[in-house]
């Protein structure tokens, strides 16, 4: 009798264990289902109004989405640009143009993926791309990669630019509501200025220097900026740690402005706000972000901060507002 009871008890325990195992597996899939639903909701395209004027940092690489006057422009097409836009509900089929500050791999390697996502959103028109001399080769290469991957749909094309007005910059785009001008950067490439009404946003890449920001700000009434920045102190720490661990030490590359030079240019140009982005090193983890925040000490009266992915510089109101992003 006792043996029979024991056998029954063992069988019940085994069945219970199996039941909870199955439930555990199902529970994980349910959690994944809820997580996927939340991610898809977050990625749902967000509507903007004609009064909106904001810039969102969309990746740790060069990637700034500018929404102004009902239009949308992407400055920089670095690695992860497409995924960054998609995750934040900012990837849209009606992107008006992509602008690149320079033709380095870091600035253009995301072009094929961006256009691939445009295909998925049923874009029917080619996406215009603006940039410095030599852009045609880059665009042709991106289109070749898309063709080789069997992607069908509208391609990237080099945008038609307007008049070069000397110190006032070269007119890249003008809708009558939003105008974009390009200014030569000291070490090659371009600095862009986006004008909407009486407000302007300057976007300077890694090849720009402080004087280039000043040149782009000339004549602007109310202006803010997004400036690529490099923290030499943090990079030296990274290199020493890599060398001590027998790892790969950073390869030589063009040096972006440091925080001090960038903030000095902002103060001299009398800008009202600035985000430093992309950041080198990226600073996407909490410790890296805190180190950057220690280095970015804004001049009095200027809204300033490090532009980690998801950070927003909103110029829709009377004063620019900075919103810290989530990586």
C-alpha cells in the first residue's frame, strides 16, 4: 500500500514538474510577445506638425534626424542609423533628403541599410543624397550593394544643389519654408545650416573646427548646433586599458573638436544650445555618459549636453530644450 502511494506521489510530482516546465517555456514566449508588441508600438511612425523644429540623435555613429516645417532630413548615415531611426519611430518613407558631412566610412556606411528600410516602407521615389565632391562614387557603390543583395525599389541618387553664395554658403535645398546651406569645413567635408523661419540649426561633423561653426552661424538670428566631439582624455584611458590587456589600440583617425573647443565656438557664435554628437568614445553606457557630462560644462545661458542616441534638441519653442535620450 505504501509503495503504491509512493509511486502515485512520484508520478504526480513528475507530472507537476513537466507542467511547470511547459508553463515556463510558454511564459517566456508570452513575455517575448509582450516585449515585441511594445517595441513595435515604439517604432510606429510619429507624426510631426509644421511648427516642429527638432533634431534627434539616432545612433552612436553620425546620425541626426532633423524635423522642420513638416519636412525631415537625415544628416549622417553611419552604422546603425536605420535601426536607430526604426526603434524610435522615426524611420519614414517620405524622408526628404540625406546629407553627409564628409565621405568617411563612419559617415556613409549606413546608406544601403537606410534605403533597404525605405524599400520596406514602400518608398517609390529615389532618395536624394547631398554631400561633398566625390559623393557620386559613394552613392553608386551603395546602389550596387543593394542590387547585389537582390533589393528592388527606388535607389539613392545624388541631389541637385543650388547656387554657391560665397560667405553665405551653398544652397543645398530650399522649399520656401526650410532652407539648407552648406559651408566648407577646415579639414574637408561640410558644415550644414538648416533654416526654418528665424531659427537655425548648425550640424558640424568631425572634420569641422571652431571657425567653421562661426562661419555657418554668420547671419543667423536664433541658432543652436550639433557638433561632433572627441574626448582625448577618455580615448587615452581606452588606449591604455587596451594596451594593458593586450588588445587593439585605437587606430589613428581624424580628430574631432574637443568639448572645450566646441563650447568656445558656441559661446563666440552666440548660439542658444548645443548637443555634442556623435561622441568619441561613444558613451552609450551609463559610466561613459557620466564621464561626458563631467566634460561638457556649458557657458552661462547656453543649454548644452552630450548627445547620446535618443537625445533631442528641440527648437520648437522660444528657447531650445534638451531631452536626454535612451540608448
